C-alpha cells in the first residue's frame, strides 16, 4: 500500500475529521484538541501515516490556515462593533497592549531577540470568541460589556496580524527605518484596497449575479485566495490578507445561504486539516522536554491569563462595569485559537520562533479554550439580560405585516402545497390563524420550470397540482375563511415561494417539516433554508401530530428580551388565542443564576408584553427553571405540552468547527408537535 498517495492521505484525513471531534466533544473537550492529538498519533512520532512535508498535507493545511483567518474575520459581528465603536477600540487597545508588553517581556527574559519577543507578545494580544455561543445562548449578547469585547476582536486580531507582518518582514531582510516605513505604507494601502475595494466589488457582483449561489460561492473563494496571494506579493503574510478579506465580505454576505456554504466547506474540511497538520509538527521529545523544563510554558500561560485580566479590569473600572461584567470580558478574551495558532505556525516556519514556543502555544490553546468558556458560562449567567429599546417594543404591534404601506393590510397566509400527506395540517393551521386575524389563505403549487412549456411531464405536474389545490380548498372550507389557490411555474422552488408571497403581500408562510437533513442539504441548502433567507415575511415550519384546533397548550422556550424573542411570543399569543390554548414561556437559567435576576427577567418580560399589547397578557404564563442542561430541561417540560414553538437558529464557532445549538438538540428528541419560527432577514 502506497501511504504517500494523495488519495490515501486524503482518506485518512477525512476519517480523522469525521470520527475524532465528536468523541472529544462528548468528553466536553474542544474537537480541535482531538484533531491535534490525531496529528501527533498519525505523524512521525506515532503511526507515521502522515507527514507534514507531503504535498497533499501542505495544500490542504495551507488552504485551511488562510480559511481559518478568513472565517475569523467573516464571523465578527460588525453591527456590534458599530454600536459601541469607541469603547470597543479602547478595550481592544488595552487587551492588545497589556498582553503585548507581557509577551515581549517573557520573550526577552528567555533570551529571544527583540523581534522574536515582539512576535511572542503579538501571539498573546489577539483572542478568539470561542465562548460566543454561550453568551448568545444566555441572551446577554447585547449587554454592553459583552458587545465591546466582541467589537474589540477586530482591533486585537488586526493589530496582532500587523505586528506579525512587520516581524516577518524584518526577519527576511536588513532592518532599517525606511524598510519599516515602506512596510507600514504598503500594509496601509493594502488594507484600504481590500476593505474598500472587495466590499464594493462584492456587492456589485452579488447584485448582478442575482440568485446564482454557485457563482457567488466561487466568487467568495476566489476573493479569499486572491487577497491571500496579494498579501504575499507585497511582502506580508497570507493570513493577513485572508483576515482582511473576511472583514471585507462581511457586509456582502450578511447571513445568506452562501455564507453558510462558505463556512460549511471550511469547517468540515480545510480548517480541520490545518489542526491535524499542527499536530504533525509537534515533536514529542521536544514537547516532553518543554514540559519538564516548564518555565517558558508556565510564563506564557500565566502571562496571558494575567494580562487579559488586567486589561478587562482597567476597562471595567473606566466604564464602571460590575465585577461579573469584568469577569465576562476577561473570559471572552482568553481563548487563543485562530489568529494565535496561524501566527505561531508562520513564526515557526520563518525561524523566528522555536519549537519550545510552538509547544507552549499549543498548551496555551488547550488551557484557554477550556478555561475561557467555563468561566464565561459561570459569569455571563449572572449578567442582567438587556431590555429592548422602546421603539422595538412599539414595533411589535405591527410586526405581522412587515410593509411600509400605512394602509390597512389584510392578514394573508401563503401555504405552498406539494406533499398530500402533510397538506391537511398545513391548511388547517393556516385557516385557523387567518380566521382569527380576519384574513385569508392562499394555497400555491410551485412547479419546476421545464425547457419546453408543452413538455408532457409538465402537463402531468399541472394536473397533479390542480388536484392538490382543490383538496386544499376543501380542507380550509370548514373554517369560513377566504381561500384562493394558484399555480406558479418557476425555475427555483424556494424563490418561487418567496416571490409569490411578496406578490400576495403575505403576512406568514406555512411550510411542512423537512423529511430528511442530508449532507447535500447542508452543502447546497434545503428549500426551507432558502425560503427563510429570501422570504418577505415570517415563516412557520410545522410538524403537527394532531389537528391544530386540538392544541390546548403551547410551550415557548425564551432566553432573552430581544425583538426576535418578543415577536415569536406574539405569534404564540395569536396561535394560542386562535386555538384557545394556554401559552407558557419557559426561561431556563443556569443553576448559579441569582434568584433576584431570574425574578427580574420575569418582571421585565411581563412589563414588555403589557406595553406591546396595551393590556395585561393574561393568556401568557412564565415559568423559570434552573438547569445546566438547557436542552434536557426544555425536553422534560415539553412532554407536558401539545406544541413547542422555537426560533430557527444556526450558528458556528469562530474557529470554523460546528457546534450543536440548543434548538438542534431539542429537535432530535422532541416527541410532540413543533413549529420552528423564522423571520426574514433585515436588509439595509
């Protein structure tokens, strides 16, 4: 067997990526740690199946390295940064300068020259938002202390990569003030060219390409590679260009299906290959020696933890944040993964950093990627959940329509009809809601476009659709609601649904539950995914196990006071009123959440609902439970209810490796009826 064959190497990598991360996640360890260990076991110090110098490894790992930084830039929420830009910049400067000075001192203490010491300092200065899903899950993303920490990531990562570019440039040639000045000028011009040029070119391309997601996906990948190579041409590292490209296309992609495809490809293939390659670089004898002469490793770990704490403490003192907010800022800025690992590998390959530093940084990554999220989970749970703005509360009264037309709007439910097995509950639910809102139901059959309009297959599909629509009208008849039917021929089913809904000025689209969740759906996007992205109005994805009028109790898991949460509660109230059902809002708090904070959340929620409705919401009840396993708590409570109503959410980590969302965990085991509620994207 030829173990150097590219096919064999690729097979081994796929097997590792598929099997190792889930095992470590079950052990409550980051999956990327498992990939590193897999690289050690399969490398020259283990089974010798993989080699760092292999052309296949170099290709996949090289793409993974720039992809990692691209995703890190892509997932930075620019809206958070814009809201608190000045404070984010101040904390970013503090959490960059203090660790930079600490790392420089450590490097100098252990005998590195000033260039190597500066690079070591820059490794400690950045941070990866590994615990972002935790604060998001707890509903405290809009807490100001959390927001400025998220925004500070832009400054720390960009500044750390600038220092890396300067250090590498100095290492490659004779250092003079003129060369340093030229490096700064070239870097500044390149940053402007990428951030300004790519943003505008990207928006123009997406506008002209319309719905051609394949072309848009290739454009983003080409942008990543061009900016990476461009950075190398002007004498700076590829990862700098990749990070800038991620920031540049952030506004272009927003939360589109193309963004999900880009992150999916990186998260399941290229980025894991990079982590496996990092494991191949670990020299076991040198690693053991580093741990036995543990001085520099301890200095780097303690220096990072201490310097990040000092930076958070200074910012919290300046802005008068509470101790819990300060600790949350500190823990969010602790994890060292994306920029740190990529820059360490570059420094090691350039000969600026030694094997001891590489090993120490790997230890640092493991320690901080575990410690940071653990501390965040404890401290963020004690933060007060921010209330929405008054304008957002007032908006709830008109949220159904979503149109700028001030004239009265007829509540319209669009129901795409395709599967005869599911059309009954869909039509009954739509008719029930439309009757309650004095609106109408429009059943539509979308037929995929044929090359020739006289194609016999098209005639067959038309006859089938007419039959389904007649049955749909019969199902809605007992509810005494206006019902119309329509057939639309379109080249894209999802866009056909969205376009038709916009033409009908739909208030709600009711879709059936997807039968399967395949890898193809993840890669290319299911019809439901694309409807959610392009829809002009809210979408209800339903799996009903009983007739809608038999629903007597509705459970709505509630984690924050954001406008999206309040809108799903309004939908639950409308559905509960239509079916005479009790609505229970379930707030699952972590066990260490103070009782006063849980009580305050309930009081704030009642007050907001009362202001939004103009009357006391007597049909809505609130229940708070404490549990460290949120998904399990929801499932236990759901067993007592006829229907569970949840938001449609998907999220990945800044490192590019997928994490299981609470919604996903619940859906896998839920045994009752469910509606997933999705809202249209907010554009502009």
